[in-house]
C-alpha cells in the first residue's frame, strides 16, 4: 500500500503539499492511523461519513469542509489510479456538502432554561433515563465533541485530588487530558454504575432488545441527543449544540477566552472567540499580546 508521503511527492508546489498534508493528517487522526503506516483499504464510506459529521459538528465553514473532503477524495482517487483500491469510498452520494448546510451547522445556542428542559426530558427513573441524564450532563459540563463522548468508559470519570474529572483518553495522535466537572455530573455516572452493575467498560450502552448491553456508536449517541431535543420541544439539538451552548454560558458568566480555550481543548486561542457572547473587534482588541510588550527606545 502506498503511503501519504508517496502521494504528496506527486506535487511540485510546496504550498500544495503543505495544504494536502494538513488536511490529510487531520483525516488520519480521526481514523486513528499513522500517516505512513495506514491500511487505507480498511476505510469505508461509513467511516468517511463519520469524519464529515465531525467536521460539521466543529462548526467549520462550508468552504473549509469542502476543501478537507476534496483532499481526502483526491487522495483516494490517487489510490484507485495506482491500482491499490478498486473504488473510492469518498464518491458516495451521502458525502456531498451543499451551501445550504452552512446554517444547519450553526444551530441557535441553548439557554439555561432550554438545558433544564432537556435535562427534564432525560430525567426519569428508568435505566434509559439514568443513562440519558448522565449523557446530557457530561456533554454539557465537559463541552465534549461527539468523538470524545463516544470514547468514554466508566473508569474515565474519576476523582483527582479534591475534584472530579473526565480523564479523556488519547485517540490516535490526538492527546487526551483531564476535564474538571461538577459533582453532579460524577453522581450521574455513579448512578449508571449501579444500573450496569459494573465499574469498568463502555460508559454508553444500549438498552434495546436487539443489541442489549452493547456499546453505543457515535451515530447512536448523536441520534439519542436529537431525540431528547425533540422530546423537550427543542429543534435541531445535537451534541455540538450542547457543547457550544455550554461554552457560551460559561463565557456569559465571566469565563475568560483562555479558560474557554482550555476547557474546549482548542488548539488556537482565536477559535475560542466563536464560543463567547461578544465577538466584536472592539472586544478582541481590549487585551492583546502587544499590551505586554514594553520596549524602551
């Protein structure tokens, strides 16, 4: 199987190579594969659909999503042309991105009362209700992405010193880390421990007759959050909506850009601005790095 380095060597322009390298490394991190040791024949359309879903959840612009998908598509076209794959899994009709999706990617931010309504929709005394209550609380308190939610195990929610944390596991080349959560979130997980009768293993499990006890997939978790939103009479609620809403509420309550960036696990400080209530230029210029430069001339 040819490697990503082989593909990049096809381009003369260093700028083109850098652009493709950036987008394809992002894709491979999501696939949990090493760039030059990946078995691309194992990647199917469903996995690429999940990657597209992750890009949409991150609130990226339609043009950015199209660019990243185009890079993946061209790379797989190259693999087919080299005779190493019989077809391109990126060519499925389900992988198109329309301009009209841009608004759908950015649903309204939920208020505190909306989140309370969502919690009430999940809050009953059944096994499913216990799981759903923990699901909503951990997404909100941890400002979790879909991939992060799906990766969790019971033992990942634990005490650390005087605090409760989500010990976010490392996924491929994406580092994990500790995410502080309130005691209420930890108590919801402990309730789930009692339901399962186990202290280890997947955090989210199915209670349907067809696949009882099996770990829920990222798609199943995504659909469950949307169902809870409809039950609470809230439109277009998904995991990214809860993540965005939590960070907006934290900002409104006084959290700094640095605190938003750290809690959201954002690589760039400027990305945190999208999760704050005030994104004006005046606010951005209120305090910048240049304020700390004192040079006597």
